[in-house]
């Protein structure tokens, strides 16, 4: 039995859900994978809670469900405790990183991951900021470039939640040459386009998506295509291994999509989707784009449902590989963090 000492940074939708799905799985983790997870440090915006003997997961979840910070945990809470200091000073094997994504600076995740690597910890990320802004650096400091003596970096939940978008590309198509990628990676726009297919205008679909909590009060990142573009950027850098910047990608969101566009695309069984694409460009590099695109009835994405995401890889020796995921909200991302953890430590 291996006991994995974990640090968890960020206890919002994803971090809290990760802790919530664990207790029911403890026996399976022990019996099937030979591991148990011991949380020696956790942190949110209130501060940190640290205990080398292991923190009480149920107490943390209860506190977060009361919308209180972990600094309030009796005996172990540290009001104002700093996440970076926790990673720099607490002995652990694995950092699970789930703080908010900042695609301009990569912070706070970037400095947390750097500190973990300096200390030889493996890292599993849900946040995207550091992957978008500093992928080359993270790959060079970790096992991603093939040096297994370095700490491991995994982030299968950062690109469309539970959809195995990263894993298929870097693991299951290993040894082949990827010819192209097509993907639907943004949940908000897929929900809105599906609502428009059912008769709503763009404005009605956006208002409804905001009402049910699918779209942010400021939906710009989603509806203008930037969230999808950031995910495609991670695939370009991490899977296609093509160093790419956002400025090199062609990005068009769904703000200009009309009901007439949807109807035209839906005729004969097709659909309009926000399609992320990597295809061979004229200069020998992949051309990367995000744009509303009509796909025909025979395309795997033509029947993609309201909460579904998907990816299609074309490889020279593996052929066409398709994955679809009916989303489970934050649970899907938490599940992806668990699979990453088991891929590192499971027997
Ligand atoms: N939500 C999804 O479905 C999804 C899917 C894939 C990837 N992701 C990524 O996963 C990450 C977490 O998402 P989420 O939905 O869980 O976000 P969230 O609900 O906003 O949670 C963020 C957590 O980080 C803490 N935090 C924020 N700023 C902090 C700071 N400066 N120092 C310390 N702690 C800080 C918050 O503290 P408080 O609890 O005290 O507010 C909260 O616990 C994001 O990077 C997101 O892009 C999310």
C-alpha cells in the first residue's frame, strides 16, 4: 500500500468536488490500485490548513459547503496562510492544483507548480493558466519531454473536463503521426448553440445560459471563442508539440451566429458547432482555428448534445479516433484529476 501525501490548492467547484468523490472510493483505491491519498495541506482564499498526520476530508467539505474557508479548521487552520508558502514548506508527494485560471499571467498556479517541481513533487492540474502561458517551461521541468527522472506533470482535466482529449493524443496515439484534430471544447457555447437549434435567438440563449449558471455574468471568454482557443493551444503545445501562441490562431466566437445560420446548418441532419481545428497549414505547421462551423450529418459532431464535448484525432497509423463526453459538470474535472493521480501511483 502506497500512501500519497497530497497538497490541494483551490477548494472551489473542482477542489471541493475532488474531496467529495474520494470517500466512496477509498476501498477501491486501496484494493485495485494499492494507494491511499493523505491530504497534508489544503488552501483557499481564507488561508491554509496543514497537518503532516492528514487532514479530515469530511470536515473540509462540510466547511466549504457552509461557504467558509479552511483557515477556520480547528487546530490545523492557518488564517492568511499563503498557498505558495504551504507548497514550499510542507513535505508532500503530489500537488493537486485547482486555483482560478488567469490566462494573462498563469498565476497563482504557475508559481505553485514551479515550487512543487523545485521540491520534486508530481503535479496534477485542473487550472489552465500556467499551461497556456508557460507550457515549454513546465514541460522542461517535468517528465513531459520524456525524462522520467523529473517530476510528473498531468493535466487531463484542463482541456474539456473528463473528455480524454489530452490522454488520447499523447498516450493512446503514441508512435503515430497526428494529421489533424477537430474538437468541441467549450461547454457554454455548445449549450447556447443547442438552445438556438431549439428556437431561441442568440440573446435569449445567452440570458437562459446565464440564468441556469452555465454562462458567466461576463461571458466574453466563452462566446468570443477564447476559452476554446486556450484549450486548443494546450493541445497544440502539449500533444502536437508545436510551440504556439494565441496570437497565431484564428479565433471567431459565436456572437455573430444567427438563427438562420443554425437552420441552414441543421438542414439535412447537420449542425452548427464551435469547432476547434488543427489541420496541416501551408508552411508545414498546423493551422489552428476556432470558428462556428457547419458539420454535415455524417460528422461525429452532428448529433452532439447540449452538454457534450468531443474530439476527433486523425492519425497515420491509428486512423480516426473519436471520443465524446456527456459532461458531469465539476465532477468530470475532479474525476480527471483522480485518473491522473492513479496513472501516476496506481499499481
Ligand atoms: N469548473 C469547471 O467545470 C472546470 C473545468 C475544467 C477546469 N477548471 C479549472 O479548474 C480551476 C478551478 O475551477 P473552479 O470552478 O473550482 O474555480 P472556483 O470555484 O472559483 O474555485 C477557486 C478556488 O481557489 C481559491 N482561490 C481563489 N483565489 C485564490 C488565491 N489568490 N489564493 C488562494 N486561493 C484562491 C478559492 O477560494 P475560496 O473557496 O475561498 O473562494 C476557491 O477555493 C480553474 O482554474 C478552472 O479554470 C474548471
